[in-house]
C-alpha cells in the first residue's frame, strides 16, 4: 500500500473508534481481519499513524483547527513522523485509495500556526480535567512531562538472570542495547517512520526463557522492593506475573513468592511464563481463602495496584481520552482497600511496596499519606536514600520525596511509575 491507502485506513480506524467508543487495539485488529490483503508492514504503518494521532490528538487538531479523525490523522503524521504538509499532499497525488489531500485552507492554517503559541493543555496533549493533577505532580515542568508521555516508546526487555546474562541476550537481538538504569534491562529504541518493533517473542532466546518483555520502569520498581534470597513475599496483585518473575530472579529461586490476583482470569498467563523462565519459588494462590495462613508472616508484600495507567499513555494513548474522573474515583477506592488488606500480611519489620503506573498524586503520594494516617504501625522509608543508594549514578533521574519515588519518560526514559515502601514498625 502507498501512503494514501495507509492514511485512509488510519482515518477509517479512528472513525470506528469514535463511533463505537472502543480501544485502538480492537479497532486495528478488526480492520486487519477485514482487509487480509494488507501485509504486516502496512498494518504496522497504519498502526503508527493511528497511535501518533492519538498521542498528539489535541495538538494535531489545533494545528488544523478541527478535532476530527481526518484532521488528527493528518496532524499526527506531521507532528509524529516529521513529514511536511506539502510532502504529504504530493505523496497522495495519483493514489486512488488516498483521502482528500489537505485543502488550501488547511495548508494555510498549518503554515500560520506555531505549536509553541498554543495553550499549555494543547501543547501537553492532555484532557483539561487532568491539568490540575499534572501541575500538582510536576509543578512548572508539567507541560514537558506530559509531552514526554506523548512520544513514541521503546521496547524494553528484562534478561532473566536465572538462565542468561544481559550481555548474552543482547548478543541474540540485533539493535538491542543495555538500558540506562535497570541492571538487567535491554532496550530496542522507539520505532522511526513507518517501521515497527521486531516480534521478539518468536526469537529462540525468548522461547528458552532468557528474557521477558517489561518496561524499564517496571524493572526498576521491582529492584526497589529489595527482594532477596530467602524472603517470604506476597505479590498481591500479580496479574500476568511480570513483577513476580522479576522478584523470583532477584531471589535466585530461594525463599517463597505467593502470587495472587483478585481476578483469576488475569493470572492465566502466569503459569506458562513461570515454566518458561524456570521460576521454581513461586506458588500461585488463586483462591483468596488460601491467603489466610500468610497473615503476619511476609517480609514483603508487593502491591502492583490497579490504576488509571496515566504513566503508560505513550503506549496506550487512547486510554488518555477515554479516562474519566469517575474512573479515577473507582481506582482510588480500590487502591485504598488493597492497601488496607495488604497490611495484615506484613510481619513486624516487613514492608509493603506500593507501585502504580500512574503519575497522578491522588493515586500515589496521597494514597500513601492516607494509609499512614490509618495505620500508625507503618512508616515510610527514606525514599531519597533508597534511590540514591541503589542507583547512585542516576540521582537526578527520579523525583523522590517523603511519600515515594516517581519515574517518567522525561526524567528516567521509562514509562511513568510510582514506588513507595512502608515498613511495619509495630
């Protein structure tokens, strides 16, 4: 397919999303099923146009003075891929599958507008209602931090040190290199132009369990828990097991990890992943009744809490526009309940590690402060000392404070993550 056909397809997908209020991944999958003639390269290029448009929806619409699937597709292509408006129009000439080219009025609007002059929420590419929370989180840097969440992401992997070293895995993956902060992380850079990330799950090294797909921020959060051989650990919101596997490797298959999730279906992938990675110190507990005997016994309880996912907007940009204040209220209620439940499993001297992939203080620092008010037998660790002690060469790459540590694409080059550690003193 030529550029015109790909652009027309992307507009069709964006229209489907708008009409049916559905996630981008579902709309792209359905488009691919109904257009089987499109090759993998075409589908990847169409996906890039769609995701660039969603990442930069407000600025793309502002550039063309309208927020429609067509304008954000064109605008997202200009902002995301760096193509010039006239260059795009030239590429559409003679392509019978192409959408209508940019009109004279649209070209004039693009030429007359400088994104630097746009309102802050436009430049940040965020919904207006999220602005106060981002200002609270990042102060005067909030626009630049939000722009970091609107960029194309890299593909991050974690070497499974139970089976292979990072250097060994890198040697198997062309274009891969070591991550900047996480000690076992591997990075494949963000895609450029119409390209796509390699399907690393077909690699023999993946099949042999040498690595897992995991954002560097998630790897760092697992490192910060301090999980060590011989510990008794409860992963209370284990889901598909990404952090469970990280902890198992850090513990060198010694001690015990109990993996649980309140939604049994989310645990389904964990069994194959544990087998492939040869994690032998993990016991999956699907029934909450089985948790009773763990009360007061855990050295570490990890809460990878359900959250809004605002820290993952560069990977799931459609979620940014579907998120509502009501959904935020639901998530904060769930987080409060999970934190209170987790306290019962921690032994004196043990810790709760609270993690979200959100950058909103209501889900992060505010939750930790409220938990400490409800549970006087817990106190926070020194998060600045924890960060600088573990990553001394990267002291400036995280925001640290009394109630936690914040990672972002702008500062740490990771997804947005929050980490807090609370020790039981009584």
